[in-house]
C-alpha cells in the first residue's frame, strides 16, 4: 500500500473521530504508541513489534490528516535532500 492510500484509508476509517478528539490528544496517543513500540522492540515478539509499528504509523497518518499534510510530501524530503 502506498502512503497516500494508507492516509486516505485512515481518514475514511477514523477521520471524523480523530478530528473530534483533536490534535493535542492525537499527539498524546501517538506518544503512547511510540512508547509501546519501544517496549515491544526491547521485550516483545516480532508479532508484537509489527502490531505496535502499525499503530504508530496509523497515528502518524491521523495527525497528518488533521494537520492537512501529506505523508508522501513529508517523506519526499528523504528522497530530495536526506538529512
């Protein structure tokens, strides 16, 4: 799946609820998921790591949607001028 397709899917599945929750809460949920991913990387199984990685990607897409930003545009920086 392409990044834009995933971002559209997240909007279709969760967009309305995510906007009602708001950006500050979305950032908080994203941070929580990053913590869960870190724990899965340290102590979890491959399946747990994959699950948490998916959650992080989903929350990043939600945040991008609320900010009206494109994940593809954000990733393009790494193509054009990697840090």
